[in-house]
C-alpha cells in the first residue's frame, strides 16, 4: 500500500474573500484550523473548490504560505493551469511557501492528446522535489487522464505519489490501483463515489462536503480501510444529503460549500465571478443540509 503521504481525508478548501472580493487571509487560517480540528488530514489550497482559476499567482503564493503556517497537516498547492510554462514557474515558486505537495491538474480548454497531457504533467513533476497529486476532472477540463497515462506518470516520476480521480471512471480507477497501487495512492475526487472507490482499493477522498461533515467522512474512510463495511455504509448514508447538496447545475461547487460555512459562522464570503454570489434559496438549502446532519449525529 502507498505510504499515505496525505492521509485518508483531504479537504479541498474554499478560498475566503472579504466584501471587496479580496482574499481574507485571517479567515483562511481560521478555516484551515477548523478543518484540521474536524478530522481533515491534508488540505488542497487554490484547487477548483478554492477558485484557483480566479486567483493571481501572487495571491496563490501568499495563500499557500498563510495556510501552511496555520496548520500542522500537509498543504497541497494548486499550482498549475493550462499554460505549461506558467505551471512550471509557479510550481517551482511554491517550494518556498511551506507547502507539502502540489496538485497537478489536466490542462483545461486546450484539449491536448494523452501525449500532451503526459508531457504537461511530467514537466510539472520534474520542476519540483515535492510530492505531486495528479488531478483528473474532465467535467472541468474537457480531457480525461487515461489510466495508462496515470500509470506511466507514476512509473516515470518518483514524486508522483497520488491521483485524485473525479472522472467517474471506476473501471479505469480500478486498473490504476491494481497496476501501480503501491506507488500511486488513489483518492476519490467525488464525495458520492467515496465508498465505491474505497472498495476498489482507494486510500481515501479529496472532499468538499468535509468542510461541514469532516467527522463523518473521516470515520467512513477509516471504517472502509479497516474492512468495517457495515459501519462505512451507515456513514455513507449519513453524508449522502451533503453529497447531493455540494454541487448542482444551479449552484455549482464551491457556491454550496461557501454557503454552508457561512451558516456555521465562518465568514468565507461569496465567490468571485464567474461563479458569483449565493442567494436565499441556496442558503436555505445549506441550513436544511446542516440540520439533517445534526439530526443524524443525534
């Protein structure tokens, strides 16, 4: 099994903004500490949930440093974009911020071939000594990292140690685990598929709903890892409403996550455009979801 560089429960953290749309660094450190205390074992900062495409490189570097200084768990920096040269430059720069790893995402919009995807991700991995988590999310990027590409990257780069799979391709994910599972730790990138991924040999989840249900997600992935499947299935049912709430066509991630955190008293603010602001309907749904979770906790 992989050495669990990033633990079993990783939270893809939202980026807090103030009323003027600037990063609220004090809230970011408060949120990071809240998540650590709720069972999160590592944090992804400035990924898709963190509105990374809406942040400048300077903002990202400052955010990485602030969060890394605030917690004792690993911080994984979302340091890549569709521009390979810019991705390499920023990835080199993050080593000075105190982060413990980088998140390398499939290039969006460019729609490269598998050879192009492999070359882009290889360039990122070769630019740093930090552990690299590959991020496969074709719903956002328009391209999937093929299973054979992930396998080749793990075999070709000692620091490519994890894969966050948000593709929904269970067959491909199972093949990756069976082929390079000792080198590449598989994480579900979809909260609702966590249990299925764990059954195939994933080590855990990179979660959004763990912002407010961290205790349950931590217990679920650990129960599955220990073959306590009845308990894992029970907890999966507990978090199911949160999984349904966290993203929809009307309210895509991270709009719901930010609404939930505001209801919990952490002033993460609204999303930057193009996501925009929440509304009363979403805030009501957040309150309903949190109430269901509270009731399930007893």
